C-alpha cells in the first residue's frame, strides 16, 4: 500500500503541472498581452512540479523495481482525477461520439508509450541522462514530420536550431577520462518516448484541432489530456 501511495503521489504531481501548463496556454490565447508575472509564476511552478515528479518517480522505481507498474499507476490516477472532475462538474465532460473516440485511440496509444518510455528511461538510468536524451524530441519530431505524409517542412533556421540540441546531447554523453559513456537501455527507452511523442503530435494534431474547434464537444486542452489518458 505504501508503494502504491508513492505512485499516486507521482501521478498527482505530473497531472498538476500539466494543468498548470494548460492554464498558461489558455491565458496566452485569451488575451493579447498576458501578465508577465503570471506567466513567469506558471513556468516556475511547471519546472518545480517537473523536478519533484522526477525525484518521486525515480525513488518509487528504486524502491519497488516495478517500473511498468509505476508508469501505469500514474496513468490510472490521472484517469481517476479526470473522471472525478467530470462527474462533479468541476470541468465540463467531453461530449464525444463513437467515431471521435475511435480517432483518439491511436493518439492515446502513442501518449501512453511516450509516458512509459520516459518513466522507464529514468528508472533504469540517471534522471539527468533521461532528460538529456528527451531534449532531442524536436529532432525526432522534425524527422517524422518529413517522413510521414503530408510532409511538414519547417523553415531552414528551424532545422539549424536542431544542431546545438543534438550536439549538446552528444556532448553530455562524453565523460572526462571515459569517452562516450551511454546507458544503452535508458537511451533506448528515452528514444522510444521521443518517437512516440513525435508520432502523437504528427498523427493527432488534425484530430485534436478538429475536436477543439467544435465547442459542443467540450474538448479543450485539459479535457483532451484526460481523454488521451483514458
């Protein structure tokens, strides 16, 4: 029971900072000039939540050595939180048809794989290394955007910005006196998370945009996150 409560604590942390980032994006969209102080506060809160989440996630994984359970427990708690908020009326429940739900399933699958890959990468290796590899997600997204039709071609300078990102990750893998030192298992899990996140963004962007555009479906960013969890 203690170990399960630790997993619950982890899940609460990750859902809190996702809600905060959703609030930040809505504030930016709803007003032409967002409050700099509010924006800075939300960014700090997001990073703080992210930091504590990674610490608790690593601690739980080290204690019970059941990495898949930890990652799945986080998703389960996220589902419970979403259902409670919809049932109590704190948030309007999504109004989706069977076709809408079917369209969301592949997106939810990739979201699940991205989440599990992130948790497993930090569990089998250092949290810092997992975060470093995860920083390469824009590079994965750029490649997948070109490979999967319709091709998503970015401006030239956008691709140039990937060079310092990839270079920084490579530099972080080099240790003084040891050369290149990579935890292969952690690297593969983090790469799985990057690929899944990129596929989620590529394949799911049109679906989520269409659902958000239809106000009768109540699919804002926070509800979309809850639906993908389920």
